[in-house]
């Protein structure tokens, strides 16, 4: 079993990857290609995904890891697919795409969300589905198609999310990844099934959605045409995964009621919970709740702009600094500034629209203020934002956090991690492994292939490394920590 690997096909918004992972969570081989949307034919400002192009890139990535797999004497025993949420499209009876995959980046659905009240009360929509009001939600794409291309909806026999579209190309089987469905704003969150109420309100037939499959389910086997594209043997089992966020949570090592912060341009704070107060969600801007990878559990969460604020400062104050050293320079200058930034304060609300008012501000400036003050003030303001969001998440999920796990690019900023630990007055664990999404998907795949008795048993075979940041530490360097 030591040389057996699962290949995870990871379709991200920025990159597509093929990554081989063994049963102990070690990455054996990896290949990456950039991914990008295409302009829609009708309007160049609209964004769509070209599925054929994505499949071609996944095939190239998969073929490129063959040499590394051969060198490691690794045997591929299965495939699984993970991707970003909400996006998908309609298929006809023969399996042809009736319309390109509308991207979550596409602005065409903003007006649909603005007018959703003509179909259903927006608060009711979130109370039933759990999912927050984001213009990219699947429900708004389907309504746009109904309103603008009703003849295609009439011809359609199936809606497939993008992970399921890839699975369909691999196996010929139509299915619905459970965690992808959880991002759609079309489910009844508590039952875990498509909501009859919501579908009736927007005029969508429930038969449009194939059977919902839990992560780890064997969907089918790799068909000969897809095998040729990937350079892998036909007949390999293909297991269900789905939405990348859920597998990042699982792959981070987080247990139940242990919140995880995915820190990047946006920060997404989520938790694996047995309880969620869906009525409370409507009172918190940016709140959402999705289905956990494990049936019966939920992932309530909140999101806000984070590193995007820091990038704005980098562009404004360190524009001429070499890109290879700029982040180190920024941290070094901020570390020279005492806590409290000599009275310099920042309101980091730089967004305009549904998740912000564009009311960002700096105060307490003087002739002695340096750009290091500004950067540290942003770190402290964002950490205070995190502390408030964590309190709200505890209320929504009805739990009390003992510590916080951080994954993503922001987790590499040791100064920010320490400031966060001080702000929330709890230990912060920064995960050393960058590929938590891929790891989580691979572990579910090994479970589905019968290598482990449960996903948790699969995860127990993995050693997780962390850097630990204790609140109130005078030393801002991370304390090495190891654990499962």
C-alpha cells in the first residue's frame, strides 16, 4: 500500500493540477497549469469556463506526472476531482453541454440577485439553504438561463456542477457531488436534499439534478477515451469529492467545533459543526453555511476581504520594492512598530457592494508615521475583524473555540499569526502543508476505495505539522509544534 497513490484532479480558478498522494498523505508527484475564464460570445465582459480546455489541461498535467510516479514506483489506484463551488451547466439527453459554464466571476447574475424577491424572500432563502447572498450562487445562474435562454432549460435533462462535469467526462456517469450541491443555495440545509420549496419558487424541476453522492463514493470507472487523455489505465475507480473548501477543512486536521481560517485575498472562517442556527445567519453580512464532507454535519462560515487590503498597501507603499523581497521587507518594517502602532488605526472596509461600504479609513497619523505603521495597523485591524467574526461564528454554530487553525497563503505571515493569536486570545496553529484541499480529497478517496474503515481513520494515518502561536507571546517567532 506504501506505493499506491490516488491522483487528485484539482480544478481551481487560478490553476488546474494533477497531484498524486499516497495513503499517508505524502505528495508523490504534482503538475500545475494556469487556468482562466474566457469572454462570453454574447458579451466580452461576461466570464465562462471552457470545459474542453480544462479537460485538456488536466490531461496534460496527468501525463506530466507519469515520470515522477514511475520513478517512485507508484501505482495509481484511483482518481478523484475537486473544484471551486457553484458553477455548472445544463446538459441534454445525449450529454452535450447546452450552454458554456458561467463562471462565478461573471457579473451577469448581479441583477438576478438584486431582483430575487420576485421569486422568494431573500431571508427565507438563506434560512432554508444556509448559503449567503452572493451573486455567483448557482440559483442565480439557473434563473438567468430561465429568463434569457428558456429554450435551453426546456431541452435540458441534467444540471451538473463543474466537478461532476469532469467526473462525467471521466466515467460517463451523471452525478451530483454533495459538497458542491451545498454551495448552490438550492438545498434544504437541514435535510441535505434539494429544497422543494426553493425549486418551486424559481420554477426548476428537481429531476434536473442527478443522484447526490457523498464524498468517497465510487462513481464509476475511467473510460477508454478519458484514459487516453490522462495517460492512465482504463478501469480505474473514480470517487466523488467536490467543493475544495470542505476538503481543505478536513485536510487541515480540524476536528468538530475547531474553527479553520483560510487566509488569502479573502479570509474564510469556517467550522465543522453538528449544529447551525440558520435563522441567525441572516443577521450577519457575509455569513454562509454549507454541507460538511461528512453527512450530518455543517460548515457555517463568514468571509471578508483580508490579504486584498494588504495587497492594496503593498501596491501603494512598496510599489518599487523587488517582488522577491517585498513581503519580507513589509514584515521587517512592521515588526519595528510597537503594538498599537503609536495610535495609528485603520478601518479596513475597502469593499464597495454587498460585503462592504467602501468606508475604509486611516486615523492617528502624524509626521512620524511610517509605512510600517500603516502595514501593522492593517494587520491589527484585520485581526480585530477576525476576533469579531469568530465570536459571531461561535454564536451561529453554538460552540466555543479553544484554538484556531490557519491554512492558505496568509498562514505564512508569522507576524500576522501572532497578532491574530493576541486578538482572539487563543492559540493559533498555522498548518505547514499547503495542499490541505488535495490531502482531504485524497483521504476520502482512499476511504472510498476500501483502504480505511472511515475518513477519520484515513486522516489518522497522516502526520500534521503546525507552527504554534500563543497569545501574549513576547517573541513573535513561531514555536515549532507537531501533532495529528
